[in-house]
C-alpha cells in the first residue's frame, strides 16, 4: 500500500529553467508534508515543508504547493542549478500516527549545464 | 552542531550471518529512528524510539531484526540471520522534541550500505 507516490523516477532540466517535481498521496489523515534531497552516499537532507493549513510555502528558489482536494503536492525549483542534481523524496506524516514519516520512491533530478 | 553519526559505512555479509549497525544521534535529540532504504525505493521506517522507549516498531521484522537504545542516546540495529532481501541502506535519523512540537524535520545520518550475498 503505497500511500505516497512519486510517479516520475527521473526528470532532466536545463540550467536556469524551472524544475517541477510531483507527489501524490492517498491518506487523507496526512497533515504535514516535507521534501528531502539526497546526494549519492549521503543521507537525505531536509529541504522544505508545508502544513496542511497552507497551500504554498516558499524558501528562496524552492516553493512547495499543496492541493489538498487533489491530494497532490509539488516542488518548484527556479532557477534550477547543476548543484540541484539529486534524488528528491516527498514525505508525509499525520499527527494521529505519531508523526511517522511515509516517503515516496524518489525522483532523480538532473540539471544540465 | 555535529550530525547523526553511523557506522560502519559499508558491510558485506553472507546470508544467514549476523550484522549490527550503530547510530549516535545529534546531542539532545530525544527521538531516534531507523529506516531501511532498498534501492529504487524511499526510506521505510523500521523502528522509532522516544528516549530509550520504543514508540513504533510495527514495521520491524521482529523474527530477525532487533534494536535497542540503552540510556536514551546511542542505538544499535541488529539483523540475525540476514537474508538476501535485507540488502539495503540502513539510515538512522533523529529529531528534537521541544515544547510538544514533533513536526520538526528529521536529521539523517549517511547510512550503512548492507550487501547480503
């Protein structure tokens, strides 16, 4: 039962353009969403989060959008840089389940110079 | 601040052997997690500790996996006996719990890559 799904295993974008990574979830109890970035041979690092009471959160080049009715969130990176090349994981949690994080499968982003 | 420390970085064992992983969380972080990440998949929670007590071990294969967090600081995860399908990266993460707020991001270590042959 995959409650958090990232349907695109990979995404390739030109430097300077926008990268859009998508994530869908099925559990309506999820109320907190996060994006993590992972470089090879390193652990995931926190990037940005959003609470279910908001529909947008912005931090520099990174913006996360949440559409609760569609159970969909997306991460926008603009402008994309070669250093953004990494695997991006979407994660969700519900206070009712002790804030256990459920991760998606990840999307490999490649930003070409 | 120092990050989450894990060792070893890599381990290769044969099936049916035993293996143990060690984790030292960020100082002062009360909550500690062990995740299993199989290649091509996202991390999956194995066990969650709050101080030295188990909060959630519902996804831990208890017939072969065990974990402990003595004294509420360091933690070890053990697999005995290992199977081929246990090949994965084992990630430790920690998180502070301040003022009852538990929706703060997890801090991950670099993981231990286990190969079972």
